[in-house]
């Protein structure tokens, strides 16, 4: 009897693309620039930087030196990755949800890989809008943001369609 895997497994290609692109960009940054590097690419807007964030988004827990924090972040990431993989494969929602989940899964996996290899996540993109400096980020962070937006948009549009 053949095993029927979810048709949504085809979205794992997007997850793989994110993980490979994220790792390649981080390896380039790590090997070609010293930590603390900063170069303006687009005047007063886009900067190439090299920073390491041992915490989570926006540097939360970055100053926590206890080894259990790193282990908790790794364990939490593994739980999130497991849940995302299950949601992706189990189905539900359309292509927008599948793409969003695949992007979230790729981003979470990319940042987890960094955390395991280096004890923190390498960030290399910094954006300024006027006097506001957006915290440094990477390909994985971008995938997580886009994936979350896609899932939220699908939820909002789905709710609107159900109401009609």
C-alpha cells in the first residue's frame, strides 16, 4: 500500500532555499568581514554590518550570560520548528499559508543552525528610516517576517470570505 504524503511537502523546496541562502549569506559575512563591521551601501538607508545576536528578536536575552538561556533558546526553536513542520505537512489553508509556513520553517531553521554553530545568530543587514535604526537582521529573519505576513493575510482574508 503506497504512502500518501501531503501535497504540501512540495513546499519544503522553499524551506530549503531559505536555509541555503541564509547560511550562504552568513558564511560570506562571517568570512569576509570582521565582527563589528559596518558599511553604508545606500546613503542614509541601507548598511551592511556584521553583528552577532546571542538572544532572540531585537536582542531580547542578548545580555543573559547563563548557559541555560542558550539551551532554552535552542529547545524552544526545536519545538517551534516541529510545530511549523507539522502544520505545513498536515494541511489546512491554501497556497499562501503553505508558502508562509515554509518561509517560517526555513527562517527558524536557519537561525537555529547559527545558534548551534556559533552560540548566536549572525546579522548583516541594517536599515535606517530617517533617524530610526531598524535592528540588524538576516535572510532568515526576512523569511520569518514575510512568512508571518502571508499567514496573517490568509487568516484575515479567509475570515473576510467566510463572513461574506
